[in-house]
């Protein structure tokens, strides 16, 4: 079995999907060397799904530092930054409250430890050596469902954090720790008219830094899933090891449909009954899609 050591250099929970994808190939012995995430919910969710974080573990873990030190650790990593209010979470305020077995301070600190979370990518000085980096960034400022604030480094948005990978990659190359491969995944609009030029510049930089670039838009429905979900995937292979044999998978249909995975009976508390939802249903009906 080939062994791949993976550094997850990202700021969103997508590493969970990428980790599952790599493990499900059955080809690689995966070891996640580090993650980079600042959203509290994403940090905790990833730890619960992948690293065994449970209420019992949080309550019974025996190596917590004192609450002030935990707060300092989370502040140093910039965990819990509020993008709407544009200010960091006040962990010291929480540290002064009476300790509870599974309070947010304990939970988040332990989740970061289990995830090997390096926190805010803009504060990372150097990444550990690994075969693969995932270098995606948040999609909110690229997605058509967002505000389209941009991905250019001058935009200073969450999506523009992708350029932090250039800084970290230069450092890795200088220290002889350049990854063999890198993986980028994001919404299809990254290669749309508004952002394609920025994507091209990023890829040119990757080429100049010694990587061959392969990218393609893939639809989940062509990859064995009952869902139309288009995403752009880019694979970067170090030129000194690239054999030129890489190709993206060919579309296939395994016959699975949405009805095959939906439950027959769903509690009414999960029903969506809002004006916008009804408008969407009418629109889809008028277009003959449902």
C-alpha cells in the first residue's frame, strides 16, 4: 500500500469530505498532519466526525491547562473570528465563567488539539512536511449564492485567503519540504467570467513554482452520487515527479437516484414551509423540473 501523509491547509470543513474521499479509494494510508480552520462550529464538527470528540471525552479529558491558558491558545489561533462583526471571539470572558464539563471553551480547545488545528492560515509561519496539501479556501465570496466580493488578494475576503498558500508554498520550497501534490476544490464560479482571470493568475504562479496544473469542472451526478453539484477541481503535481499520466475520471452512472437515499417517512418538524420555499417550488414546477 502506498503511504501518503496529508497536510490539510484549509480554512473550512471541506477537509472532512476530502479525507473521506481519499480514504474511500482504499489505495492510501492517510495521516492528516495538520488542519487550518477558525470557525468554531467547523472545528468541533470535524473533531466529532473524524477524531472521536464526544461529550464523554470532553468531560473526562485529564490534560486541560487552566482556563486562562486555554483562552490564550484559542486567541493565538484566532479561533471563533466573527466575520459579520469583524472581531474575534472573547475567549477570556468565557474563561472567567464557572467551568462546566462540556462548555464551549473546553470543547473548542480539545477539538483543536485533536484536529492538529493550526488555526488562522494568515498566522501560520510554516507547515509540517507532507506529500499532499489541500489548498481550498471559503467559497462565500465566489459563489453565486454569496455576495461575490472577490478572490483577488487585494479584495481581502475569506475567499482570497487562497493566496496564503503561495506564501506557505514558497517557505516549503525554501526549506526543502515542498509537497508532491496539491488539491484545490471550490465552487464552479471560480472559473466563471468574473473570477477566471484570478484563477489563471494563481495557476500561473503554481506553474512558476514548479507544479504542473490540471483542472476540470466535475459534477457529483457523474461520480456516482444522486446530486447535481458542480465543483471545480485542480490538481497540482510537482514537475520533477509528474509522469504526465494524470487524467480526471470519466463520467459514470451507477444507477443511484435521490429516491434511493431519502427516507420514506420524515418528521414534520423538518419540513420547510416558508414563502421563499413555496416560491421555489412553484418556479421549479413552472419550469417542468419537478
